[in-house]
């Protein structure tokens, strides 16, 4: 695999898709820091060995346990939407293989990421540690409840769809913070939503674009 060539082609495809969807997202380009983070993270390390030949294609791939690694364009867009800052602390729900967390780790101070499938959480934790992403902490658990020990968060990114935003995640979002997640039923239309929490605690929702994600499992109740 000629990784540099494959990565250059992928980044160009992402740039083209960002431009093509600008009328929906309001974003004609990505922040340069986000593009550089995508360049720094070797996506082939986050997919099963038998699928590494397609690691730099702009589409999702299965990672086992009924889960997927998201399409690179979607990873890029969701990352850009939270406006990552070097001093930010971010919560991710739906670790999967750890790819999104790795991208975030290049952009923010600390990433806390939760995965309900314990085998995936264990594998992702080991992978991230092996690859040197030492500002990422992985926890196996019910992401609908968030991770209150480290709240409030500057941003929360949810990589699975639910019919509504779990209340615990809104509670754990810092005033002025941004939450991005897909909302809607798996086979009845999902929309990527960006939520900003006002100083008063009120939330302001923006619909970004139609998406398809695996469902968020777990419950919003203890």
C-alpha cells in the first residue's frame, strides 16, 4: 500500500465533498488543523487487517460486533463542527476502533471516549496506547450516561444515532460548548445535529445534513 498517495487522494476527496455539501453544512472548507490531523493519523491501523487495502477509501468499514469505522468525510466534518481548540477537553461516545479519538487527540488537550462493546473498548485502548495517543482515555460503558467524573466538557461528539440527545450529555456539556451527534431512527432518516449550550443552559440546535449511523445502544437511565 502506497500510504502517502492513498492519503493524498483521500484528503482531496474529502475537500471535494466538503465543498459539494457546503449548502447544507455552511462549511465550504475544513479548518487546516483538522485536515492536518487527518493526515497524521494512519487509518489503516484502525481497521481489520483483511480490510486494510481499503483503509483510505472515503467510506465506512466494518470493525466487528456490528459496528463500523465512520466515513473519513464524516469524521472530518464532525471534528470541524466542534471547533476543536488546543486547550479543550472532549468526550466521545462510540469509540469503535479508536480512529475518531486519535484524530481528536491531535487537536485538543484531552479526549475521554466511551464504548459500550467491551471487546472494542479493550482493543481500542490497546491500539491507541501502542500508537502513542497518550492523551486519550478509553472506558467501556453506557455512553448515554456520559462520563460525569471529567465533566463539564468543551465538546461532545457522538458517533451513533439515537431518537433524541441523551439528557446526561447535555448536562455534562460546558456552557458555550458544542455537541454533535446523529439523531433519528436507523431506517427512518437521520440528521446530523450540532447543539450549542447557552450560558443559561438553553440549547440551540442546527441540522447539518442527512447521515446514516449505527444505533446508539444503552439507556439514558442508570
